[in-house]
């Protein structure tokens, strides 16, 4: 019985790792897509605020992914 519990707990750990890895792929694509905007926006009028909002949103998405996976 204890080996079954150990197996299930290790499966849950692997499942969490795979879930985080899977969810990081879209986040990485969005981050790469935002890089040009984050490099140009600070030089435009009012762009600093927009760049800060984009970075804050990326932080929120990352935290949500990590919390959702139970890490």
C-alpha cells in the first residue's frame, strides 16, 4: 500500500512539472512577441506606462501559471 502512495505522489510531481512546462510555452511565445514593443515603447510619448502595464501583465500570467500548477 505504501508503494502505491509513493507512486501516486511521484506521478503528481511529474504531472505538475509537465503542466508548468506546457503552460510556459504560450507564455514564452507572448513574451518573445512583446520584446519589440518593450524595446520601442519607452521612447514614445506615454509609452513607459504602457510598457509597465505589459510587464505587470506578464508577471501576473507567470504567477498564475505557477500557482495553478501547485508549485
